C-alpha cells in the first residue's frame, strides 16, 4: 500500500471480472490464500469509498483471508435503478466465481477448506440479510429488471455493519430540515408520483425529479426510479414494509420473523451472523434504541434456528462508515469472528 498526499492511497492486488461488466478487487499480495471476505458497500459506494476497508485488508494480510471489494450494478450512482434482488444475484455470481477461483488455485484441497464470508456496510447490510433470508432462487417479481433467478451459493459467514434504516434516515432529515413543510411537501409529491406510475407500460423505470429527491438528503446527481424510491422510503411502513425496509425500529415482530427469523430455515448461512452497529452513527435517528433493536433482531434470528455471533454489538464512538474512531474495535471483532468459523 502506497500513499500520495494529493491522490490518496494506491493498493496492491488483483482485479477480477466475476461476471460480464462486473468486477471485484482482491486486496492481497498472496493469491494463494484459501479464505475470502467479500465487502459490499452502501448507497453511492464503490472502490475505496469506505475508510476502514483498506485497513481491514491490511489486518488480514498475516491470515489465510483475503478481502475482495465488489462492484455491483448498483454501485456509485446506480442504486436508484437497481434493487436488492439484483444485488444478491450479482453477489451470488461473485461467490461462485471466488469458490471456483480458489479451487483452481488449490487443486485437490477439500472444498470445505475454502471459506467465504460476505460483509455489508449500510445498505450493503440489507443485501446481506436479503441474501440469507430470501427465497432461493428468488421468485419472479411484478417488475423484473433482468433477474436470472439463480440459486445463490451458501455462505460460511455473514456480517452486517451499520445496518441503519434508509426510511428512518429520510424521516430524520425531514424532521430536522430548516423548512420542514417544504421538504414534507416534496416527499408527498414524490410518493404520489411514484405510486401513480411506478414503471411505464412497456416495462421501463420511471425516473423521479432529481431536484425533489435531493431535498430528502438523497444524492442530487443520481437518477432514482419510482420503484426504488418507494422501496427505500417505504411510505406504508410499519404496517406494510417494502423490500428495503429491513432495519426500521418500529417494525413488528412478525416482520422480523419474516426476515431475521427466516435465516435458519433458508439454510444459506452456515454459521453465525455478526452485526456491528456504530455507536455514533450520524444516519441513525436519536429516537432509535440501538441496544433494544439489536436485541429484537437477535431474538428473531435465534427463534428461527440461526445463531448470533458473540462478537456482535455496538462499536463505541464509531461514525456510520467508521472514518476514524472505532476502526481498531471493528477490526478486532471481525478478525475474531473470522477465526471462529
């Protein structure tokens, strides 16, 4: 790893094309490592956008694990015209690619010797939970954006970091706005437009006015479809939560049974789930009781027959993407978890 004060860091590793037009970068100088940690970022993330990733990769250097950071169709500004369904299918392709890659590098080694864990940050945590709890293969939705309905490979582990509700983050922005009535008006206009025409008659996405979506704290330079807007903001929650509304604090026990509680019976996750919530997450509203919320997730997960990792918990002082404080704590928890599976 080298640095330049004007351009940031450069990293040694291997760029892999795991599917057509989709790539993952492996941080390692040793291509013969048997185990793999796949990192999935959140909304607008891509390569090198989450501060702790390169430091985590560096901490893994003395181990049998290498870290892959993955680009999805939804990376950077692509999230607004994608979905969790599409994300998890692409992650599934990456998992299968890495399993085949590791097998080719170590011919004759038992398949169980090569472990793969997927770690999601922010909305990437929604990808992780969606991957391990949803039907496998995915059912055909009303609006299909090119899904292949593949059978997703099993995972040896799963990590969710900063699993904050997008819906509650938007609600908090509206409440704290200097002109709350104007922002609420923009939100209502977007909801009405999105519900009126979620997609066109010929099966194309409807893109919402970007000057209005920007008022809700969403990236003003990213196209956002009516379909994904309704999923992220879930205006009928908590009674009728959408696909993206997995982590809101007001969701019912029934909803948790359908998501966290379905992990065990789905059988995709082969070990424990590690959940790491940032103690000073700027996107988590003040009204959210993090300890209570995580306790409810743990209860639902274990009631469904899956296991909660003992390394789970709140990372004290950590921001949403753990820019500085909390990086050592995060690294210790992740390394301990990887050693335990």
